[in-house]
């Protein structure tokens, strides 16, 4: 597999970022739902949120790099077998995934920094607060974070179902291409 | 002489104004001179403090007949402030105050018993988390008198111990953290 994309193939960089993001997004969603239900004396009560926040910030960084990289590099052309409506839907879903990804992470950051405190990535790298001192920001951001995350996951499931449809029903290489093949 | 006429009139009026004994006071919350603070042990090793920033209410106080004194306070539960956003959010949630369901806590006094010096005991009904219980507040009158802007003020501080479970808040914070100490700081401005 080449490092960079070609006209017909995804390169190693795009493939890695895609699958790493997918695993992390589903992992953070599960971790997030689990950690808020822990009781006060659970051994993970403190560490689970720290892990969730640290990984979230790193994914945000990766996503920023990904968006810049996406704009500055060529992408494989759509399969000749695809219909024009499918391409349009795919484009809308792809852009929406990016929008929900970024807004979900940003709303999460707002919960933790609403009092002016930094989010500290793995107890080492502080990401300072930018928006704080706004009344009940943590509550508004909290509701937004939950619903944006649910929307992101729903859209990602739709995206995965479309990939499965292409592979098993249309017998086209859409899913294979995402593995760099 | 004409110069002093106005002054004499004012003094004469003041002479009538001073003997007012029973009076109604509005709690000065807008000026942030009143608040409800709380204190709970963290794991039994340290004190965690916080406060409710928004409250409103009034009281009446009769120096001649203090036992007729009455107070009513309404606290906006969502105004809880621990200086930690994640904790505020958690305390407002269903695990604790459930502020979307119970946006107010209310205290209505039922009796006032003056004790030695500036001390008193205030009994009343506290509604918190949808549950009403009789509580007793140990009260201290901090002071009273004219303020520099033409008003008259009277302030109290009081404290009471609440058991979280009594008010249906059952999230377990550990054996040392089942009770919370409430401190009320109230400043009233006399109604004109």
C-alpha cells in the first residue's frame, strides 16, 4: 500500500486515520456512557473521565490534521458504477460526519472548561479554557455533547451500513478500497 | 433661621420614623448580600464548600415581640456553585438535586424563639428535592441599623444540618458524607 492516495486507491495515511477515528469514536461513545453511571467509590470513577477527555482532545487534534490533509491531497475518484444520487448522499453524509465529529468534541471540551480550568491531556498537556464564565454553560454543553454524540454515532452506523450494502449487495469494491486494496 | 427650618422638619419626621418596631424586610439578593452556603465532607478527609447564588424572599421582625417574626425564602437550586463546572453539572442532575424537576427549594418559618443575646431558633418547613420536612435553624442576629443610602438593614446568619436521604437524595458519597451543613446569610432591607 502506498502512503498517499492515488486516483483509484486510498493510501496508508488516509486508511489509518479513517479506521483509527472509527475505533476511537465508538470507544469514546461507550466509555462516555459507562463513566457517567459509575458510583462514587468505583475504581474508575476518576480515571475514566480523564481518559475520555484526554483521548477526545487527541482525536480533535488528529481530526484537524485530517481536515487539512484532506484539502491538500487528491482523493480517489468515485466508482464508475455509482449513481449520481448515491454520490450526492455520500458527500452529504461525509460532510455531516465531520461536522458532528468536531462539534461533539468541542461541546465536550466546553463542559470541562466552563469554570475556566484547563483540560489536562494524560496529566501532562494542559489545553486552556477559552469560553468560560457563561451561566450554566456546563449544562448546555452537556446536553449538546450527548445529542451530538448520539447523532454522530447514528450517522456512523448509517455510513457503515452503506459500506456493507456496497460490499455484499452491490458487489463493488467500496469497502475494500477503504482498506487500501 | 429659615436655613434651619428644613432641618427641623426633617428631624421632626425622623422622630416619628424611628419608633417603628415591627417591619417587613426584603432579602437583598440582587446585591449579593445574601446567600446559602453548604459544606459537606469529602470522603471524611476534607470539607467541600459551595453555595446557592440565587435566592429571594422576605421576613418580618418585631423587636418588641420577636416571636411573631416570620421568614420565607425561595432558592433557585440550579444556582448551585462549587467553583467546579463538572461537579455543578453533576449536582444539578438526577443523581442529586434534579433541578429540571425541582427548580426551587423553599423555606417557610413556623416559629421563632429568641434566646440569650442575639441568638434565636428558627423552625420551619424546608421543601427540597420535592420533599417537605421540618427543620430547625440556629440563628444569630449579626446586626441592624441604617445603611449609608437612606435605608435600614437587618442581617442574620443561621446554620442547620441536613441528611441527604431525608430529602430523597440517595446517591451514596460514602459514610462521612451523608449530612450536609447549610449556612444561611440573610440581609434584609426594610420596606419603606
